[in-house]
């Protein structure tokens, strides 16, 4: 199920642009390949163009430029009802005047599947979502989680090879959302369908996906596996958007032993792994995860060092968060796991911290 | 928890306090509604009730001819009444003439048999004198109808204070000496008029649905700015005087009006078409006047239907037309029901538009009610026709309530 198959990609977006008003692009030059059987999440802040991308693929919007192919076939002229793409809407869009069973049978009945076979497949779908006995209910008589399952069953019952989900868990509370995440993953593994999943919840994207495409301003900032996104962000937006980050903004002054050298406006320099396209003179940001910093002056071996004053210590159970005020590097956060026996400084005390060159990355300050 | 609650009911004092508070609340809301209730009773329920009562009341004859009424109470109807009844008639007519109540009694009797009015008035002019000999032959000499039992039968019926006769007459039935019978075909009016009223109302409702549903759909699905602009075209006529709108159709539908001029110019017609003072005029006018109700009722429901349902249906493989029919239309049934109900109920009682644009012999029930009230001064029959109209409306209401539910009735 890995993304990089040698074979023809299942879905491709090439040079897709979309404008609703003729004045500004909601999607600018989108290029994307999705492998068959992949679970791809589109993650990004509200208004970044995720839903639009999904609608282009489903056929409810048409691109202003570029082509989309599905399984080798160009989709631009194919009307949405002939695309055989299952879709789960944020508010489920279960038909309120039909029972659960009728809802699930709908895609079969419009395809002219015989009544007996419809019944059998609906029964199987109901079993799959563990709502076997609720087929006769109206959607309004179900809880939010049950409605969500019915929407899933309805989108899967006609065995589409591609399923699109637009923030399908957005309306559920946290506990239920986690159950459903697991449920969706289970179905994905079992059925082997390709899923494109829109969310603005990074936790959801990171735990469920094979790959995540981070959207911002109508463009993909980075598309990679959850691990790479976290460990190897390609620009400052991705570093900030995924997880927690300390960003030290400065300028690349050169390269040393494979590391990029960044100088802050005040003159301090740091080293870190270099982002792909950086050249000396570029504006860049040193991206550093709070848990990679240790409260220790360090031994000078391939380590960046910084000193500051403790502003606040917050106890979070399994770890403590320490907020530091540092002169040039501004506000700085570190996380200290509760297992460390370090003797922590008290509020207002000076402290020295350090982190390895390999644990930080110097990335482009501009978004894609 | 539940067992605990059962074992430990709320103390009595608490319950009483709660009830007292509820009662006070109810009284207060009643006080707010009181002016409206008084108004409704005074100007709506009371007059309607009085009119409906008229349909079974018959005071005129009993009041004008009290002695005859009393004399006929025991009459079997087999032969002519005995001569004291004839004498009573002479005395009653004389007294009624003096009091001025004879004309209304004569008018009332005329509703049984055309010509009865002139019979009474003619008899009153040449009233036989009981002192001059037997009265019965003298009456027969004035008019042979006094020698027929049927004449006396009508007087007997008319002198009952509570009568089913108006209610019967309103559906073309008559109670004769030999039980109920239908009026002769040339005198039947009302059954046909009720049927016609239903037919016209049904046609108007259907036309409103056909014309209004797509407009409502457009209003509900267009972007808000365009939708608001279009809404003006629905609302402004709604605010315009009914009379103005109806008379505007005169200008359009006249033989030399706009529509006929256009048709002639396009070479489609040689002669001007008769577009008003007939059924066409009524249908056009009423459809126009009632259309906003249909549009608004459907719009109110459609506005609440998310477009994602149709999208979902299409994504599941339904052609957009199938998605519309199987997923959208069923969700608008409450709107269709409400609109149909409103338009139909308003149409069966409609008056001004058919009165102005309709033709003779093609009247709706409301026009016949008005005719009985203004021209014939037959409030009993007008009341009886109104009773049926109210019953029909209630029947429509119950059918609507059964299939749609009145709680779903909403407008705008
Ligand atoms: N039907 C539409 N008409 C006009 N603008 C739209 C429409 N749908 C979305 N937009 C605009 O396109 C941008 C991207 O929207 P969307 O794709 O819904 O973002 P997301 O799903 O990431 O929140 C937003 O600025 C939004 O206002
Ligand atoms: Mg969205």
C-alpha cells in the first residue's frame, strides 16, 4: 500500500487550476499522484482548497485548467454520476425520507441491481458496520456515530475503487471520532479501496494515512508519509502546521560539513540539516521540535546551544513544558519527559539548553 | 437511580407549589391572548355561527301566521285541512299585513314553490270575510291552489321553527309529502355548482403547482442575491390589492386587449378569443392570485433542504434527473402538501376574482351564496350553502392533516 508503485498511478492531477470567480485561483497548479489502495489525507487550514480538490475529483466542480485522470481515463468530460466514486459528506447527507436499508440500497437500485441481490448486499453492508438490526430505522432515529457508519456503508456498497471523504468525523465528539478513525482504517485494510480523506485535524491525518498532502493557499506544501512530514518538513509552513515547533528565522549564510548554517538577525549562528532547495542568502527558518531539546549546556559535539530564562513551567503529567525567554531566539518552548531525572530550574532562573544539529532542520521560509 | 426516585417521590408541598406556578403561568399567557380571543369571538365566531344557525332556523312563517301554524301542527296531510284552519289563515294574513310581516313570510314560502309569493299577496288583496260565509270555498275561488293539499303541506313545513329544508335545498333536495326527492333537473343548481367549485379549485391548484414549484426551486437554489431579486416578483403582487390585480386582467384579456392583439398580430387567431367572462378568465385570474401561496409554501420547505442530498445521490450513481425525483421531490412533499392545501382551501371559497372574471351559469358556490344574501335575501339558503362550504373545507383539512400534518404547515 505504499505510495511509490512502479506501475501507472491510479489517480493523477496534472497542472490543475480552479477559480470560482475568475479573479483568484482557489487551486493553483496542483500536481498529485495517488496509488491504488492508498490512504491519502488532504490536510490544511480552512479555506485552503481541500474540499475544492475533492469536488474536482468527484466531478461536482470542473477544473479551470489541467487534467484529472482516474485509472488511465481522463475525467474532465465524465459526468459525476458515471465516475463510480464513493463519497462521504461531512453531514452524511443520508436521505431523510428513506430508511437506513433504502439509503444503502440506493446506489444499487440506480444501477439496476436485482432486488434480491440488493437485499443481500445491503444485509452484508449492515453487518459490516455492525448495525444489522437497524435497517428499518430512519436516519433521524440514529445517533451521530451510527449515521456516520451508514454513510460509509452507502458509499462502499457498490464497491467503488475510490472513496472520497470530506471531514467525515468533523461532527462527532472526540471519543467517537477515535473509534470511527479505527473503523475506517479497518475497512480500508479489509477492502483495499483507495481513500482520499479531507481533514483539518492533523492528529487524524497522521494516524490514519499512508501519505498526507499538506494544503495551504490552494497549493500542496508537501506530500509525504506522516513520519517525513514530522521529521523532514520542507518549509516553515509545514513545520509549524504539523506538530509543535520552535521556529528561529534568519538567513542561510553557507554550508558546513553537510549542515546548513543559519544566522539570526542578531548575529548568532546555528547549524542544522539543510532543506532541499536552499542556497546561501535565502531567508530560512530553523525548525526544532520541543522534545528534542535537553536542559543541559551540552558538550559542544555537533550541538547547538542557547541560554535563556525560565518564564513558566507547566506540568502535563507525562511531561513538563518549559517556556523560555531567550534574547535573540525569542520565545522558546521545550518539553521534558517525566522520566528524566534532571533537576529542573525554577521560574526566573537562567538555564542553558542544547540540541544536536541532526535534530533540527533549516527550511525555506516561503511557502510553495 | 430510577428505583430511588420512585421510593422517594417529590414532597406534596413541592408538587403543589409547582402546579400553582404552572397555573399562574397559564393564566398569564391567557391574559395576553384575551384581546385576540374577544376579537375572534365577536367578529368571527359569532357572525359565522349566526349565519350557520340561519340554515336551520325558520321564524318568518311561524311569526307571521301563528294561528295557521298552530292549526296545521296536528294536520295529518291526508285531506284538506278543516275549515278553522282556513279561517285562521284569513285572520293571520290580515294581522300580518297590518304588522308588515307578510312579505317576508311570502318570500319564505316562495322558496318551496315558485309562485307562492304572488299567491299569498294576491290572496291578501282579496281576503275573504269570515262573516260572509264559509271561507274555504272562497279561498279556492281566489286561487285553485288553496284546494290542493300540497299547498298546505308547504305551509305546514314552513311554519316549523327548526327546518332541514334549507340544508336540503342547498343540495337540490326537497322534502315533499312523499319523502325526499330531487328537484326536477332544470331546477337543480347546487350539486353542479359544488362540483364546479371543486373542479375549478382543483384545476387552479394544479396550475399553481405546475407553475409555482419550479419557481420555488429556482428561488431556493439560486445564489442569495439573485434569489432576493426574483423574490420581489413574487412578493410585490402578493402585496398588491386583489381588486387591482383582478381588474388588470381585464386589460389583458378583453376581446381587444393585449393578449388578443398579440395573438392576432402573430397571425394565430382571426377572431378575438373569448378569454374573460368564462371559465378561462376565472382560471387565469385565480391562478395568478393564488400562485404566491404555492410558491412561498414550497420555498419555505425547499430552502431547508441542503444541496448535498442531490450531490450525494449523484455521487452514488444517480442521473441528476433521477436524483431530483427520488431524493429531492420526496423531501419537498410537506411543501407541496401545504401549498396544495392552502391554494385549494382558498380557492373553494373564492369570490372576487370569479365574480369579476367569470361568466353567467359558471358560478362558484361563493357567488351563489352572495346572490342568495344580496338579491334573494334568503339567508337561510345562504347559511345552508355556507354550512356545506365549511364542511368541505374541514374535510379537505382532515385529509391534509392525515397525509401531511398541520404542524408542518409553514409559510415564508
Ligand atoms: N462554490 C464556491 N463558490 C465560490 N467560492 C468558493 C466555493 N467553494 C469554495 N470557495 C472558496 O474557495 C476557497 C477554498 O474553499 P474549500 O475548497 O472549501 O476549502 P477547504 O475545504 O480547504 O476549507 C475558499 O476561499 C472558499 O471561500
Ligand atoms: Mg472543506
